[in-house]
C-alpha cells in the first residue's frame, strides 16, 4: 500500500487491511469500525483515537502507543501488542484472545468483560486495571483438551479488580497481586506459585485445585472461598483472614503448612487429616 497521511486514512478506514502504517501518527482520529486486519502498526502513535468496534485482527503493533485510546468492542485477536502502551485505554468488551501482550503497559485500563482467553501477558503491568467479569481462561480445543488460561506470570496487578473474572487455568506465577480484588472470581486450576498476594481478596471465589505453593498470602481474605483440593503445601496461612476449618480440610496441606492459630489439624495418617476450630 502506498504511503498514507491522516486524511487518506480517514477515507480508507474501511479498507486498511494489510496496510503498512509503521511509526505513523494516528493520534486523536475517528477510526470507529475501521478495518485494520493484519496491518503493521509497529511503533505507531494511536493515542486518544477512537477504535471502538474496529477490526485489528492479527495486527503487528509492537511498542505502539495506545494511551487513552478507545478500543471498546474492538477485535484484537491474535495481535502482537508486545511492549505496547495502553495506559488509561478503554478496552471494555474488547476481544484479545490469543494476543501477545508481553511487557505491555495496561495500568488503569478498563478491561471490563474483555476476553483475554489464552492471551500472553507475561511481565505486563496491569496495576489498577479493572478486569471485572473479564475472561482469562483457557478454552476447549478441537482435539478435546482444555488449554491453559492467560499467562500473567511475573507481571504486576497491584490494586487491580478481577471481580467475578474467569481465571480458570490462568498462570499467575511470581506475579505481584497485592491488594487485588478476586471476589467472586473463578480461579479453579489457576497457578499462583510464588505470587505476592498480600491483602488480596478471595471472598466467595472458586479456588478448586488452584496452586498457592510458595505464595505470600499475608492478610488475604478467604471468606466464603471454595478450597476443594487447593494446594497449600508448605504455605504460611497464619496471617490469612477468615479461612474456615471446614474449607481447609478440603484443601491439600502437608506437615510444613502453617495454619491459623484458631484451627487445629489432626493427622490421621501421613497424608490424611481433619481440621477443626479450637475451642
């Protein structure tokens, strides 16, 4: 495609499939419902533009600037957005299934009801982002198996909201999740090994088969959480809030697990036990 300026892009916004827009200034433009399928937006400045409802399937937008951009309802499936800046962007209900967001900045983003199924968010910054009811799970493949969920490993989620989010089989290993609100979220089979979960909220969340080994759960709140086969081997639970003996008995602990002082663990064999509240 021949070189474009802003005016030409406005006229061609329905027909920009495969366009080479690398490094272009596309800031503060009305690009609603535009077609950018497989376009090259590497290092482009898209700040403040309106891409609501746009089709950005499989775009190359590494290190692009999406700061304060409206991408609500946009299709970003399988796009390469590594190291892109989405600070303050509106991604409400956007579809980012399979997207590469390696080291992307999504601090303060609106990701409410966004789809991040199988997305890679390795080392991404989601501090203060709102992911209420977002989908970060895996999916069933044609071969019949369920893939792993979104990978948020080694990232930053400080103060983020994941209320009622779907995190089934998601990866949060070694992630900074201080003060994250996971209330009502589904974290079944999620891996949170070595994560910092200080003051995290798991109220009424589903944590069946979730893996918390080597995680820091200081002051985290487990009120009403489901802990069926949740992995707490070797974990210090002494400063966890509102974990019940009934739920803890359904989880998996070992002799190195440290439990709150109001709970007594009675070992009936080397690997079976009962838990009860101390009188």
